[in-house]
C-alpha cells in the first residue's frame, strides 16, 4: 500500500482546495447554488418534504442531511423545521 508523505498529503489537499475555489468563482456554479437555495426556500415555505437517498456509505450521509435540515433550523423559538426523510433501506 502506497502512503503519502506529509508533503504529498499537503499538496493533494491544497490542489483540492484550489479546484474548489476556482469552481466557486464560476458564474455557472453561483447560478446553480442560487437555484438550489431558492428551491429549498420554496420547499420550506410550502411545507414540502425533503427526501434524501443513499446506499451504502451514502446512506449515512442521507441520514446526516436529514438531521441537519430537521434539527439545524429549530434552535430558535417559533421557527419550524424542514420536513425531511432519508430513504436508505
């Protein structure tokens, strides 16, 4: 099994962060992010249910997203949470 040296690990991490920063600056990415935020806001206002799907390791991600959306917005009194369900089984 090949292992990265600390310097190689740093290089991989910096390259990934560079690629992310470049993607974040693209107008298309910003438009897609805005569209996703608008869709989530519309779903929240209409009291729609968010469905997250995962298989294998992604099932854990789906379950985690549900917790983020259901519990993440309910810390403030009078603020209702999203309705969300993880379809993992």
